[in-house]
């Protein structure tokens, strides 16, 4: 593994060099263990600690299947799916691996007593399996997390509709929070040359998800002039939605939970901001059993104060249960509530009168297809959208990194160094970087 690291750090990217490197028998990866799925018992969700369940283990390098690539991972990042995996909610991911294993001989590799997690990476291709022609050893890459088989007709209009669609590193094994990772070759995309390894790794999942959810014809299809309410606008997902709204000529109304997060939104260029903690919104009673419509009304009034009397065209939803009733209420007549997650709970409740009588739409969105992920990555490469990396941990501290995200004690994205010995490495176009240095660092500066 040290030879691989040295080759990458040398800057040599010739295919011959990497083809000549020996692939080790094992590598270090962040794992959860199948025999620990009940370790948290009946603890409340917020008290479940990923530092107890996430391990850094030495695991065998699996066989490479046709159409796959083995990537030396320099850096990765934390997403909510890693948090869910680490606290075994809403279900253990070992069920995903068991079901996947029943689909083919090569899929059997994924059903193991451990799960190597992580759905982001930036690194260098080491090997490619039979049938791969687009990517060569030595190529610097990032990866999106859509894993598809495309053996069914349903997947050939929108690959997210493939019946065998899975999220790599969550519903499959051999994820990116590791020194090596296995991905399908059609998950690979060019690494932006002006970014460090950890910066390049951090947008993948959330940037692509925000792009489909907000911009794509498969999502809200945002247009010039739209007013967009963005929950968690300084977080891993919302920070990309905020940038896209601004770049696309829309007006984001950013909902945050602290003055510090409000300042980050201002640094991105947003002007209309609601600090829900400072303004004391309480959409549910203390028992979390009943909502308070007067709080929905108060939020709607606040939005109209900020927008000069207008309701929002789009609500960018991902908290779920805690905010969904309010989201349905505050969307304009004929507006769209687009939802991609439920980080505060999956059982949503809303008053259907405000939906049906006002002709509003609830749309669902999940990650992105390859075209959407590629376009989202191109926005980063062109400097239209920037990484929102705020902090970077070592692989040994992956549990703490996941805890930060679990407890919302972070801004933007939290990165994890895997093979990279320190932060800041991997920039190969410093002139391009110099044009965007302030934007790249604004979450770190916060």
C-alpha cells in the first residue's frame, strides 16, 4: 500500500506505472460488523454513537468483476447514509448486502460479516476489470454512488429507475471510506484538477442529489426567477442547492439553525435567511405527536416579509417529519415540494387541504443518474459550484466524523483522508484554483 501511495504522491500518472504496481492482499477500511447490529438496543436515535460501531479494519481485497474498477482512494467524505449505517437505522444494511448477493455470482462477494462503508471518493484508478475501455490505470477520478445493472428495460430511460439500482457503499460493499474501493466503471468521473483530494471527494453524493432534485427535468426543474425555500441551507445537501439556486438565477430563502450558519449562507451570496432557532419555530409539540399549524402560518408570513409578499415556488425538502407539514403549507398555489430524504423521521404528516385545494405537487427525488451526476461534477470542475468542505478527519477518526454529522455539529461536508497523508494535496492546476480560492475555502473559514 505504501508503494501505491508513493506513486500517487510522485505525480506520475502513466498507465504503465500503475499497471506495474502490485495490488496488496488487504487494505484498511471503515466497517460496521454484522454481529453488532443490536449493540445500541433501545437507545434513542440521537444517543447512538457512531464511534462505537464504526471500526477501521484490515480487510481482504476482493476479486475485480467485469465492468468494475479498483481505485486507490486518497480521500472520502461523510454522508447521512454512513450515519444511518453506523447506527443501524432504519434497518441494518446487511439485509441489502444479503439480497444483492442473491442476484449473481459476482454479487456474492458483497455478503460478508462486515460492511466497508462510504459513498464518496477521490483517487486514482489502479486496475480495471474485463470490458472497461474508458478508464485507464493512473487516471485521477471521483466517483458518484449510483450502482446499476441495466439488464432491465426500465433503467434505459432514467437509470435511477433500474430495478437493480443501489447506492454504492450503502446498499453495496467495498465503499469509499477506505484505502481501496471497488466501483462500477460507469460510476467514475474526472477529478477537478484545481481541487485537493478531500475537496474533490466531498461534493459527489450531495452535489449530484441536489442537482437532480432542484435542476433536472426529473426533479423540480427550477427556472430563472423561482423562489426556493431551502431547509438546512448551510448543510451538506442544502449548501449545494443554495449555490445552484444562485447560479441559476433563482432566489434562495435559506433556513438555518444558528447565526454562524446564516453567515455561511451570506458568504455564498444568499440574502434571504431565516434562523429557525433564533426565531423559535416549533412545528411539533414536546411529545412530537401533534403539529402546530400556527407555526406554519408564522413561517409563511416570515417568508412573505422577506420576498416582498410572495410564497415560494419550490420547497427543497430533506429533513422530513419535522418540517414536512410546514413545507406543504408554505409552498405557493401550484408550487412544488421536492423531497429526497427524511433525516428527522420517515413518517411525514401534513394537512392535505393545503395540498389538494391549492394544486401543489409533492415530488420525490433520489440521488441522480449518470448524466445528472456528470453534469453536477462538471459544475464543480468549471467553478460554478464549489466544495463546501468544512473539516477533515483521518480515517482513524471516522467515528468522530460521522458523529459530527449525526449531531449536526458540522457545516457543509466533513471529509476523511484515507491514503492521503495530509490535507491540501492533489491540486494539479494551481492557476485555476487561484481564481476560486475564496469560494473553495469559505466553509473552512467559517
